C-alpha cells in the first residue's frame, strides 16, 4: 500500500515542469535559510519595539460592571457625616469604585519578550485585529481600557503590516521565483 501511494512520484520524472518545480523548491531551501533568519531577526526587533511601546498596557478587569477608565485598585471617596449633638464633622471613607478582583491579560500581549514575539508573529500572519484593539483601548496603566481611546498605536501596526505582509513576503516569493527561473534556464 505504501509503495502504491508513491506511484504518482514517477510523474515527476516524466513531466519536465513538475521536475523543474520540485528541483527549484529543493534548491531554494538552501537560500531560504538565510532569508528566514533575517525575517526572524526583523520580527524579533519589531517585538522589542512593541515591548517598549505596549508593556503592561493590554490588561483589563474581568469583573462584571467594572467602569471604563477606573483604577484596578478602586477609588475612595470622602463623604462628610455630621454628628448633630456636637456638630462635629467626621469624614468617612467609602469605595466610589470597588477594586478589581480579576485583573487579566489578553491571550496576546507585549508584557514579556516571548508573548511580544508571538503577538508580532500573529499580526504578521494577519491576525492583528484583537491586538490592535487592545492597543487602541489603553487608557492608563492599571486602569480599565476605554474603547476607541487613542488611535496613535495604529501607526505601529500599519508599519508592521506593510513590512511583514508586503515587503518580506514579496522578498520570499521573489527568491523562490528567481531560483525557479534560474533552474528552468539551466534545464532548457
């Protein structure tokens, strides 16, 4: 059964274009190793930039009804209470906003290098939506995010999309195509 499944491989030797294509893929693997190393280095540098820009900014409170922009530690409010017998004013403190009980990070964030690299890899592969919205909603450190708070982080993601999705992918495709054309000209 295994030998029968390899029968279509005989077509590779009979059809020259398939043979040329497979030979170019094998030949390209040698030159792709340096290109993949360069791409990984660029993604690592981009992750470090993201780490500097967004460290600690994507966390949010998972408690129900926690106010937008509120501090995770809660906010105390002062209220005066008047003692009618002695006319003394006592200030009692109460929670204007309760502290957050469950402060969490989203799945992809920039709090450490490993997660920053994974987040960079994710948005270079096209899944940048949730990471972008987490960056846009940042209000202040240790505060609940505010939807559409600032669109400044969009520039980081636009530069990343251009760099990874247009420039580096086209460089990858150009290398494969150039190797294919070189092997095709040799075999002709």
